[in-house]
């Protein structure tokens, strides 16, 4: 029987002529402009999301790591904003609320104006600190102040005179001393009694004077109140004078600020409140050392107030968001989206054991920084932080950014708290994640559907066409230029393209994982000879081999076990019920193929196919499904007329870990049919491929690793010119094999067969036609049925 017709052609084992249509010697000649490679579907989705200005059209970017989702999205945003010439950036400041200090006010300005506003306010306050003392030390102010003081002193002297007229018949006179207004006993001639004379009085006389003095103080309360009223009246007039003087000075700055910033009503109100507060507290701006200013007498209490430097913090401006140096659109990538990193926070200071704060301690979050622009967040990081998703969702729904503390939720207490005014939110949020998170959020979070209406799906592979190949070469050139690396020769570039195709596992595709390509560029340049001007194809191949070497310790250990026969496998001869299957194993980023002996034993019974791995609970659900499919195939092909009165047990020999996947289902079926019909199978051919109930061979994954894994074992144990691998015909397009295997196939040392049905596979493995095999199987089944029938008859007798 001629089985050569199933052999895969040498030219189909790996891609060829990848860049023959491009004319260049090195990447130094390539325009290094980096562009998005492929991903047309994702690009159009992102462009649509950026164009939509309605609420809810935020974007969820789907894809695996290494696809360049963040960098590509940022590039698309820059391209879109440059074409649309839009700038929604706004400066934001927080200022004191003079009516309620616990609720700071948020003011918005055009980009760059917020910084100027802050500088103007601070400059005005500093000028007032210098100008107010000068104004209050002026002769004009001193003149008006002296008039008020004289009026006060005259009024007080008049009241004291009336008081003494009242006190004289009672033997007392009131005098102003350092202790204030005090009553002093007088003698009969009307003069004041001296201390010596008081000391000569008897206790009875002293008690009498004390009683009369107390009675006099009570009776003279009306006069005392008049003096206090005079002082209060003086104080009020002084305050009014100070306000009028301060208003004449502050009014100039009031007009200046209103003319410059007062186009919005909210800013007007703040400027008016600011100037009114300065006028009302003009005394705070006076010089602390007003030594030349005459002070009025203060008979009852303090007339002044100590100047406090902390007082002036109320006039500060918290430049919350400053876009003065932001000329382009804002693209903020938040790598740690905690609650406070997203929404901002209020910082606290420990003062004498108590936590205090002010509006100057309000700090912005990523939402504030991206306001007017774009915010990119990894959805896994977002969902990993408590309260972050709820915070983002609430902000997008309300269109406001409200800075709120979590202290109450955590049970913490603070001595001073603020409730800053919310800021209007105008941001496009782009979430970066995989399809699993998208499915979970879409299914279980209703708000997600309304807030993220655009999904941009990045593919892991792209079409291998001239445009994408050239863009990949541009990526290599751009990386070399930006990172100051040696450029790549033409053959080296072809090796990188070949590596990209192998990562995609399809000869007609390139990998979309640009990070893998960039890593290979870095590593190839790093190991290249310093004496070489450019990176060569040998350097790229060495880089690939070194990457494999760093990760293939487990593979080498298994190969050693094959070599010293710890792991048993036959790659020559023929055996009944035994076949070499192929599996893919992985250790991190590296995966490799490993042959595994599969055996089947058939005997009388009615249990059908017994999967030993399933019986000991080491079989996955997909593998279980594959084994059940085998029962369907056997039943339809051989059990339509009579039931299959057999039991077949099947297992992966020397396998003590879990088994899953259905890529070995065809292999298991070959072993079962061989076991039933006692037909030997060639051990030199390893098999992979899943099977349907109709006997169709279906494609599998990891075909290159499986072929290379069996090839390596054959190389260890020695070639017999008969070894090879049988694969599904659909997987021919996935073949990107090592040059060593291609050369072995070309030399006839190793063969690769591609089939589409179980019947073709049986012909290759047994050397018999399918009719011959069917007859042998049916004869064996009939023989077993006859034995069963004889046993039943014997039991009846």
C-alpha cells in the first residue's frame, strides 16, 4: 500500500519568501514610523468610541497581554485629537468658602489661567500686608483715630465726673489707675485717703468702709455701664473707620480681579466674598508693632487682638489641576487605581494629637488629572481595589467627581473634616482587560452595559500580508532607533518575521503580540558580536535558542528519561493495542511536545470503553468527552446490527498527572481498533488529532511542538528512516517547523503525514485497507459474541 500520498510536501513545512518583494539591506534604510499592525476591527471600534460624545460611550479594550493595547490606544487618541484640534483642558482651583469653611469652593478656569489666578491672589495678599500698615500709620488715619479717641476720653471723663458727684456724699471718689476704674475713700476735707491713713483705721472702721464701698459699686452700676457703652461705641466706630479705610484700598484690587477673571458668576461671588472678608478682617493686616499708634484707655477688657499667621491661610489658592504646560490632550494611564488614587483625597496633619486639615490639603486623583482628556485603566487592577469600581461608576453616572473619605466606612475618626464641592467630570475612560472580565461585568454589572457601550477587540494574530510585514519591519527599525540599538540585516529581519509567524501558529498569520517581537529584538542585539555592525540572522537564531534553553530544563529532564529508558517508548516495530500519542506540556511562556505511550486492552464484557484516567479522577471533562465520542464511532460502525459485547480499557502509560483535551482521541481510537482486531500498529509513527463520531479527523493545537517533541526523542534513540508524525490535514497550514526537521524530511529521515479521516490513519498505521480492518474487527466481535452465547447456554443447562 502506497502511503506516500499522505506525506506533507517539504515546501509546506515552513513559510518561505517572506520579504522577497521588499528592497532593503538593513532596517537602517526603513522608515521607522511606528504604526498599528493589523487590528482593523479594534481600531475602528476605538475611533468610533472617541468620536461619540454622548455619555456612556466609554471603551473597553479586549485582548491578552503583550498586544500593545495601551500604546496603540494612546496613539489612536493622539491621532484623533490632532485631527480634531480640540482642547477641553480646564484648570481647577479650590478656595476657601468664607460662609462655610468645611465646604471649599471649586473654581474652573481656561487652561493656564488657574496658575495666574493663584499668583495674583497671593501677590495681592502680600501687597495688602505691606500697604495696610502704611495706610493705618498715615497722618490722615491718625487724625481720624485721634478724634475718635478724644471723643471717647471726653465722654468717659464726663461720666466719671458724674460718678464722683454721686460717690462724694458716700465718702468715695473714683480714679483711673493701672487696675482700671477703682473707688477710693476720701476724708472730710474731700482729699483722698492715703494708705498710711487707711492703716490707722480700726477694724470696725475698715469693715464699714468695705461695706459702703460694695454698696457704692452696686449703686454706681449705671455709670459703669455708660463707660462700657462708650468703649463699645468707640470700638465700633474704630472698626467702621478701619473698614472704610480698608475698603478704599481693597476696592482697587476688587475691581482688578473682577475685570480680569469675573466673566463667570461663580468667580465673581468668590472675589466679592474674598474682598469683603479682607475688609472685615482688616485689623489682621496691620503691622504687629504699631508702636507709634496711640492706644485708647481700656478700662474693661482687651481692645486689641493678637495677629495670627495661620489666619492668612484662608486667602490661599489650592491650584488643584494645572494645565498650563499641557498643550496636547491629556492621556492618563493609572497603574494603581486605588479609591484615593482615582478620586483624590484630603490629607490630614497631626497637631497635638489631633488630625486637622484645610482646603489646601485637597489632592487630585486620576479622574481630576484626566478631566477633559482620557483615562486608561487596567480592569484587573481596578477590580482588585476595594471601592474603586463603585467610585468610577458613580462618577461616570453623575458626571461629578466627589472627594469623599473612607474613614467613616472603616470606622476611623478625625477631628476636622471637609466636604469639597464636586467637580464637573468630562473624561473618556478606556478599560484594558481580557474577554473573561468583559463577560463577567457585562453579565453581572448592569451599569457596566450603560457606561461602556464600545468594545474594541484586539486579536492575538493578524493577516500575513505585505502591509503588516512592512509594519513589523518598521517596528524593528523604530525600536532600534529609539533604544539606540544596532540595526538588523535583511536575513535577520526575515528570521524575526518567521518567529512572528511561529508564535501565531499559522503560516498565513503574524503574531499580534508586539512585546514578544520587541523582546526578540532586544535579546538578539544583546548577544550579537560587538565587532559586527549589524544584527545577523545567526544572532536572532541564537537569541531564540537561548530563550528556549532558559526555559526547557523540564523538557531536557524528560528527554533524559526517554534516553535511559526510565520512560518507556517504542519508536520501531509494530505492536497490538499500543500507539504513540503526542501531548503539549508547558512551563510558563515555554511549551513543548512530549510523546506518550497509549495502550488499549480488549476483553469480553459489556462495559464498553473504560477510560482508566477517568476512573481514578485524573481525566478532564474534555478528555472524557473525547473518550465518549470513541464509543459513538465504534457503536455506529460496528454495532448497528448487534450490540458490542466487549470491554476496552485505555490509558496513558507512565502518566501520573491529570489528562485533558481531546487531541489524543483519534490516537486512542487507533489503539482500540488495533486491540479489538489484533492488528499491529507501527510504533515509528506518532499520532495527534481529535475525531468526530463520524470518523472525521479534526484539527488540534500545538502541532509544531508535538512534531518537534517526537523528533527530538527519535534523534536521541536513533533514526530508522521510518519515523514520522501523523497530523490532521487542517493543521498543515500551522506548520512552522525547525530547519533541522525540514532538512530531515527532505533527506527522507523523517516523515509527516496529513490525513482527514480515521480510515486514512488506519491505512498508514497498519498497512491494511479499511475493508480488511473492518472484516477483522467484525470477525473478532462475532467470535466474542459466540463465546458469550455459549456461556449463556451453558448456564441455562
